[in-house]
């Protein structure tokens, strides 16, 4: 699951910059942003199944 994860230093820098701008939540990466947006439009039960699949759980 984490083989294509964004480098921790990049995530930390983006998080720090967002915090300094007063942001409480930041989503990094195109796929993460798409997933966060998509989760707003699907039922939670379906979103949970998708998350479970992505995490490689059965």
C-alpha cells in the first residue's frame, strides 16, 4: 500500500506551510485529493469498502 507513498519530508513541508497559513486540514497528492473529493459523494458504507480494498484488507 505504501510503496508509492509521498516522501515524508515533502508531506511534512506541505503540512507545515499549510499550518502556518492557518489551515486545519490538508490533503497532499492527486490521488488522495481525488479520494477525499469522491468520498463526499458516495455512501459511507461504500467508501469504507473502497478504503478496505485499497488498504489490501479482506
